[in-house]
């Protein structure tokens, strides 16, 4: 019998499966029993108050939301990253009247450079920086070409995970970092000259800003600590607090310089009881307008807690693993058909890595 034509039947080791399940349950139970009393007491008694959204008396007639997407394919020839960015322009928070996107880019650009990315971490570091650069480049293009009352970046204004460290130190990573730096500074200048408020809506915050600012004693993620404090419609810190540049958080001098020029502020807003607080970053926004923006985000929240404008942009830019693999399979099939009359080895490099 030809074993290559038989379907592999997998039988996981039952005892291993049982033990993994038990270990996960134990970890979750320990996580739920962590003592947050000290954290809660420190937050509620700090010099920064807990704010609450008010009645909405401001709705932007024209707003733009910009989001980025990326994913990585593992091939025999190496790792291939794909990045994109999409802008959605919305009128009166009801009608999507325009969509724009950047031409997608790959990491690396040329096949010969695949060998320069030996590990997933190396290509991921470049992909993360390039994605953020494309987001701010598109945001800059949007406010230059369209009248906008509010610009929302779907994600942080300062994505620490993408920018805090240099992994490869190579040309691709340095170029992506420089593109991000230039786009952010140009956006800051343009937003100020046009008086366009800019916010970052962070759905998956992984920050410990409150700990580094001394507002909580234990180093836990901000949104986890505040889940035990904030009720629906409340936000903290109030008023939004400035993000101070710190070498402990950001190790790249070029990014520290960007933070000092941006002077962004932040707060955490709880939109529904069923979701943890989201972080809102502010750029070029005074305190009175910040309150109006928070109320606007609260009013436009969806069932999942994400405001409608952000949800629309997220849908347009969702570069899921499933989508990328479907596109990869389609492109690979097209390539194979095109090359079928040549040597079989010509398609080997584009095939997925074993086990992927």
C-alpha cells in the first residue's frame, strides 16, 4: 500500500490531554483569585479621579478611521510578511461614503532577501513596524485630501510592541522605523495646522502605564486592574494623563523623540459591563473635547463594546490567517498552473513549510 495516499489518523496521548486540561483549569482558577484589593484602593483614592461620560452634544459630521492589517506565511523559501492599511470615511456616523487603501507591501520586498529573516521574530518585528508606518502614512494622506472632524487610528498612537525594540537591526527594520517616525511627525504637524483631533482606540491594550506612573502598586496590565474598578461609562485617569517618555518602556532613541514631540495623553474607558476597559490615546485634543469624544464613543458602542466607526474599519482590514491562507492557496495554484510545463523543482520554494 502506498502510505502517501493514506490519511493520517492522529491519536493524542489521553493522559497528556487530561493533564493539559487540568493545568489550564488550575491556572485560570489562580488567576481569578488574585488579590486586586490593593490595586482598587490605590486607583479610587489617587489624585486622578474616575470620570463618567456625559450626554452627547458633539457628533463629528465627517470622521475617518484608519486601520492596518498584517500576516505572515511560512514557505519552504522562508517567511513572507504581508502588510496593508485601509481608511474608512463616515458621514454623520451613519454612512460610509469613501474607502481608501495603501498598496499592500511584502516583507521582504525581493525573494533574494528571504534568507535575511531566519526566525519568525525577525520578520514579525519588521512587519509590525511597517504596518504601523503604513497606517500613519494613510492617515496623513486622508486628512490632507478630505475634510475631517475627527481622525481615529484603530490601535495605539504609540504601539510599544512594534516600536520599543530593534530585533534585526537590518535595512528593512530601520527603513520601516524611519517611515513610521516621519509619518507620525508629519501627521502631528498636519493635524495641528488643520485643527483635526486624533485619537487611538486600543482594543487589546497590553500596557502597564499606571504601574510605571506610580498609580498602582502591582505590575498588572492596566485594563485588568481597572476591570475591578470602572463601571460602564466610566473612565480613568480623569482628566486624561500625559504619557511620559521613558527608556524603561521604549529603548529606541528615535521613538523616544517622537513621544516627546507628540505629547500624547491616555485614559481607559469602559463601554460595556461585559468587556474590559479600552484605552483611548489622544493627540491634539484639549480636555473639554476629550470628554465629548469619550461620550461619542460610548453612544456609538456596539453589542461587542467596540464603537461603530472602529468596527467598520476593522471589518474592512481584517487580514485573518484564514483569508491569507486562502489567497496564498489561490496564488499558489495559479503559479503551479503557470509553471507546470517547467521543472517540478521550480514550485518547491513557494510551497508551504512542512507542518504548516
